[in-house]
């Protein structure tokens, strides 16, 4: 184990064995080999310490010290059902996949789209080529990743899923990924895993929400450790929207790796409003030329919240364009981290890459650490990056007040305007309004203290 | 409606206004002229209530109350309007939303009913047409990327919808070509009324051909050194400021 890692605590290493015992017939299925491998690799690697450059500003001791139970499937409270139904209404509930504590709930889900299939890997024939393809992708990822949380997720994932979009199928209505978490008397670790294969010239839009129930013994915490792998085929498009509103004691580590084929488009936006600690690990690999990548982020925090966005964009091929913009408003004693790396390899001539992080601090006790990184090995490229961290502009404040707006109205307008450029990137109007609405409600709670 | 008595104002320990006296009655248009750095803009900012301006002595009475006790937003709701020399650009705030917000917040403060979307649109369209502005500016972000002329028109538009009792216009003519100057002046003139006062701050006499003042005051080195009627402005245009300076006792010739 390197000096940048710490040993996996025993209450974590025991989890795999406990899951294995509860799997019944599932433990001789092909996927279980990956759980085992994930667990073994994780034990070897360990968890990252703050000596690790990518975790320098995000201490996860609070996450590691907690003792979690592995959630069982099939239980959901009446309150949970109501919450899920109300989230479904956002898109009329036509296409929604529901997860309770990270486990897929078929009876609350519906997906009736021609050319789109949701497949539980456990349901696939053991010798099917689809299963082989998916397992290969996951195997490759857990073998080569330096991200231990993907390994942790794989080792503890009860029901891995594949969302398959057939060639040429274009779906405009967003497919909802509803993550709901509830627990009464113990802390939980959720490990949902979803592989999305968007075949050539297909298009889908996703709306992922994370919400946790507030009625529980308040010493209990939810740790959701998500892994998503998205394969954007030739000339295909995936639009991924995420809104995170977890309880203020909960943890989210969201791991998303996307890879793009020729002429494809990948759009991602994350709006992080809740949780005690959130860490988004977003990686995009450009496998071929003429791709278009957009990565957007909004974060608004107060109290003791900590929101960390890590992004890695690998420009490996020529004529690719990318745009990355993360903006946040921090109040209270909250902390934000942005660590974005854009790598432009020698082959990636004519790359056009833009990266920006801007943060507005509302309180003297809030803190932002921003590290926009650009690593370029090609000579004919157009790349820019930058970061700003600042307080509210007193000239702007005075101008607004001189028109009769009071301190609160003016402050709200400034905060919303600051984030507007990011949520305006959302094409779908109802999703854009939803994000704007959630962000505005959150901003009203962000003050100096 | 406005009585300024022996007003002294410092910014970061430097005294800018050194004893200003001025009274404006309803219906009057006063012009303040003076060379650069004489304290003209400071007077505007102090009336609007900007933070960094410290009043060290003297008083400002507005509509029978102590103006200095009010915050900038309270002053605006009491009917004071400052047209900025350099209006602030605010990307992300749509001009139309901003106008709607300030109109209704002022109406609410005055005990008037808030306007609904339809009434609002009618009002805005009417005022925009009067200022020869393009309706498309409503969709843009507040002053963001506006030309100098567009910004000034936008200030006058805000004044027109807020209907202040006392309007202070700081160098509204700077950056305007002659056509824009006429439009903006017409906008101001159409608002002249027996119950509204104006304080027009300008460096050049040109503006006063269009907005004809009742009184002209010359501010030099933080003091009003000469007052007169509109002919004083013409005299200044011809002879410059130098000939007045000796009258101000503290100003070196």
C-alpha cells in the first residue's frame, strides 16, 4: 500500500463477506467474480488519505469511520412511496427507474420505450454476448482505475443494471433515475451500478435525483457510492442531469466514467445542494475524433457541507471540442473543491477546450479550493482555463439597492444571476426550470453564518 | 423637498465635499457643473446613500426627514433616484425581470397594487417606445454588453418606470451622440412636473441646451462657488472654469 492510502477499516472489509452470504444463488453467477475481484483490489489499494493530491482538500475520515449495514432489497415505507411518486411527476412518470437504498425496485419502475431496454445482469443468459461485453467493460474499469470507490461499489453491488439503447433510437423525454434512501436505526451503504450503452446514432436524456428520508434516528447516515459507466456510441448522444438533495448528514461519492466514440455528444450537469460530503468523480475519455463534450456543475452549500468536484477529460483524438463550467455559492462554514484536469494528448490536434470554475463566497468562514489544470502535448490547439473565487460585489449591491431592492432581494438576485449561466445550459425546459427552482430555494438558505 | 446644509464628506480620509449648501424645491431643475474631480459625482452618491462616503458634518433633509438615516433601498422607496454615470453590468439578470422586480417592489412600498404580467408588459412597451429603444433589450442581461448610449437609455427607462420624486442624473450625457442625447433629454423633459425635482450633474453645457435648468451651480473643489440661472452655463461654456476660481476662497488660482 502506498503512502497515499490508508488500510481499509475492518468494518468495511467485512461488508463483502456479509453481502456474499446474503446472495443465496447469486454468488455462483458470473458477475460475482467481479465483486470478488473488486473487493480484493480494494483491499490491496486501500482508501485515499489526504496525502493523496486528489484528496488533499477532502478528508473522508467521517465517511470511513461510520459503520454501515448493507441494505436489503424489497422494503420501502409508505412515506418513501409518496416521495417517489412525487418525483415521478416531474416527467409525468412515463420512464422512471427507481432505486431504494441503491437497489433497483422493478415494481415502482416503468420503461416502455421502443428500442430501450433495462436489463438486470443477473437475468442475462450466462453465455450471452451482451453479458460478456458488459462484464468485460466493468472488469477493465476495476482493473485499471485508480479510484477505489469504483472497486468498493462493484464489490458491494447487489443488482447491477444495463440500460441498452438500440442503434438509431432517439428518446427526447428524460428517463428518470430516482434514488431514494431511507433507514431507521442503522447507517447504510448504497452501491448502485449502472452501465449505459448508447449504440450508434442513438440519443437519450437522463434525469437522476438523489433524495433521502428525514425521518430516522438522527445518528444514522446514508453513504451512497454510485458507479455509472456510459458508453456513447458513434454519433450518439447522452445528456445526463443530476440533482442531489441528500440529508445534511449523508455522504455521496458519485463515480461516472463516460467514453465517447466518433461524432458523439456527451452532456453532463450536476446540481449539488444537499449532503454533508459529496465527491463527484467524473471522467470522460474521447476515443475518436469530432466529439463534443460538456460538463457543467452547480453547487450551493451552507452549514458544514463539503462539495468536491473532480473531473478528468482525456482529449486523446483530434478535432474534439469540450466545455466545462462549474459554479458555486458557498455560505456558512461550508467548503467547496474543484479539481479539473484536461489532458490534451499529442494526437489531439485541433482540440478546442474550455474550462472554468467560479465561486461566490457569502461567508468569511466558507472556503473554496480550486485547481483547474490543463496538460497539453499537442501544438495546434485552442485551450483556456481559469478560476475565480470572490465575494459579493459591493458596487453591484449598491446599484440594486439604489433601485429599491432590499439587502435580501438584492443578494438573492446576485446569487441567482451568478449561477444562471450554468443552469441555462440545460436544453430541456422542464429540467432547466426544475434545477433553477431547487437552486433558488437552496440559495435562500445560504447566509453568512 | 431637499435641503443640504454645510455638507462635508470624506472618502478614505480625504475630504471631497467641503461644505455644500443646496436647496431644491418641487418642480425645479438644478444643474451642477464643475471640472473633473470637483466632487460632483460624490454629491450624487451621497444622496443615494453609498457606503464608502462618510458624512463628517452637515445635514441633508429630504421631504422633512433626515436622509442620512436611511439605507440606499429606503431612499429609493422614498422616491430618490440616481442615474449612474457608469451603470453596473450584471450578467445573468434579465433586464425585463429586473424592471418587473423593481417596479413591483417600489409599488408595494408606496402601497400601490403590484402589476400583473400584462399590465407590466404594456407599461414597459410604452416607456421603451418613448425612449426609442428596441424591445429586444428587455431580453438581454442587465446592462451586460450594452453600449454607452444603451446603458444611459436604460437608466432613463428605470427612472421613467420608478417615477421618483427627486432624480439625480450623474453625467447622463457622457458617451452619448447627439441623437441619443436628444432622446434621453426628451425622456427627462417629459417627466418634468410641478411635484418632481431634478439634480442634473454634468461636465458640459451641451446637455443643458436640451434639459433647460432653472438654476445652475458651479462646484469647485468641494464647494459651490457660484450659482445663477441657465445663462451661467453658457458663460461657463465660453470662458471655462478658471475665471470663477478666485471667488472660492480656498481654491488656488
